[in-house]
C-alpha cells in the first residue's frame, strides 16, 4: 500500500513538473511553478523559509520522501531503473562517506564565493530542468508538429506548428551528458547517483538518521533471506546484520513490498534496540572542515563584467549569479523566445544562466512570465506596472550603419516597434527621416534590435545594464507609479 501511494504521488508530481517545462501553449496554469519552489536547492537559493521548513520537517517525520516522491531527478532515476534488463540482483554496498562529503564540500565552496555554476550543475532539480528543456522539449515539439501536419491536412487546427530551435549547443551538450550519466547509473545501479554525488541526497541523508518514521527490520521475524537487499534500489540493506544505512535509504518501500516474512515495516522507533551500522565519525570532521573552508576561502575566480542583458526581475547580473541554478524554466516558458542559456556572457561563473537575445523576437512589454515562474528568486516577481518602467538595458544607435544613410531610403521600423517612444524619427534630408534615440526612455525590450533590417551588425541594438534601473516616465498610470515605488526604485 505504501509503495503504491508513493508511486501515485511521484508520477503525479513528475508528470506536472515535466509537462510544465514542455508546455509551450500555456495549457497548465503558471501556479504549477509552486512545485519548483518546494525543491531543495531553489528553496535554499531563494531563502524560502516555508519551503525549506516543509522539506526538513517532512524529512524529520518520514525520512527521504523528498528524494523518492518530490525530486524529479529521483523519480527519473526510478523510471530509468525499470527499463528492460536493469532488474538485476543488487546487494548491500558499503557507504562511501569520503566521496559524498567531498562532493558536498565542492558544492558549498563555490556557493559561498558567489560562484554558482557548480551549484547549477549538481542541483538535481536544475539538472532535470535542463534535460526537459533541451532534450525532451524538442521531441515534444516534433510530435506536436507531426500532429499539426495531420490535423491541418483535414482542416482541423487544434494543433499548430511551432519552430524547433537549439537554444545553446553548450547547454544541450551538458543536458545530454547529464541524461546519459545519470540515466545509465540509474539503469545499472539504482539510486547510486542520489547516494554518492547528489548534495541534496547527502544533506537529507544526514537528517534521515534522526527521522521519526523509518524502514525497520524485526530481527525476530527476519530470516536473512536477502530478498529485501536484492530489491533495494539504494543498496543500503545489510541482510546479514539485519540493519539499514538510513543515510542512503530513500523510502521506496520495495523492501516492505517484497518481504515474505512481513519482518519489515515503516514505523516509529521501538524500545527494542536495533543493530545499526557503524557510524563513521570522520565524515563529520570532514564536513566541518569543508564548511570552514567554504566560508573562509578567498575568491578564486574574478567575475567578468559584461554588457549581457539579464532578464526582467534579475535586479543585476550579480544577483542573478548568486541565486540562479540554471533550471531553465524561465527559458522554456518565455513566450517570445528571447531567453537563452549563457555561455561566457556573464563570465565563467554564469554559464548556462538565462540571458536575453533578440534574434527570434523581443521582450513583450506586457509580459512578466519569466520573473513570475522563477523558483529561486533569481528573478524577482514583477507586477505589470513595475515591468513597464524596468530598464534592463539601453538603446544604442549606429547612424553610419542605418539604411537611411547607406541606401538613402526611409525605414522607421525601429520607431514603430518601440513601446516607450525611446526611438523617434526626425527629419534628415531630402524628405528622409532618421532615428533619434532617448536612452533614458528605453526599457531594453529589444523591439528595435529585432526588427532592424541591417545585417550582420544591426544599426540599432540594446546594451544591458549591469544593474537594472528605472526608465524615465513617458505615460504611466497612477496605479503603476505606486507599484514602482513599492518595488523599491
């Protein structure tokens, strides 16, 4: 019963999260992003006390149910493990505390230095998000386009064709590598990744030792047949000593479901003592040393200052680097497709974080989707009034490249696409008009850059602000003015 309940909850959460990453048509409500907010690393980065409290209390009460039913990467491993030819016998394996705590130290040091690329690589939620966006989503779009072709042929336009693009070769490569490594490990070794590499698994594994409800073995009933150990996906049950390494147990309940003697239960601690594996105290000393180094170590990598355009709500590139784990949910949900994974735009520390480019479109003046779905608070939630006055960058005009100068013809496309009148057309000569820019009015939406016909280098483009600013007033309602003041400008 417990296993069936876990499977139902796991599949529901996994399906909703996965489809939310894939959903380009807005079928699911944006409120589904709350499932991202209750993920461990996003909650940690956003200082979400309620979400962190929920996860820790849940772990204290019932053990690592987060890893088994809430974390999408954990559920993905369970699915991979059930693929054909993976149901081979497994036995108890000794814990590897040195590797586990070393990875956690490597995880913590960059974070405390404001250098979050490794955090994004090791965060299971963000890693799964990149797999969904760069691998699953193109497949999903291809299936949609195939259905659109068939349905449209018969005059039914329920499905419509959408463009399939590679957002970033680098991020795609990382996603493919992550998918292959974790998928193969899960297929062959069950939850080895969770209990060896994943920093969340290490932290919650420590908490799991003190949880109230645990998988418990009744030594009087147990016949040491070893079936539970063979079915344990975490390889944490020692049938000979009738003990469980709780730091690795993910509460999959396979052992309970397969025990013929009914010697295993999920219950609170009993008065009768149980045989526990020897506690390696050295890992605690190692963790303490790692934490000390993480706090005291000087910055190793200098942060490169660039003119990259960070998304609305990022506040600044520095704020983005401190909070973003590169889950790419904002990239997937952007209706204008102006967000892409960064390569070196923010420097090496900002690889794979969202950056704005205007080749495929421009930032919709009335859109706040990316800021409102971010689970990490890397993109601060915006009201429409705040977005209308938020200046993420400023317009730059290169008159010698403009077709008015080079070809002696009128254009004005940039002015027509400017929502704030930051670009206007003024008299030039021979009845021609030329763009005139007021950078203080610009919000950095990129409408002018997107529509400019000059190639390869555009005559008008947007330079990003290192710190987001407030654009000069043009026509704003009193309600919007109040919202802007409340935002802190």
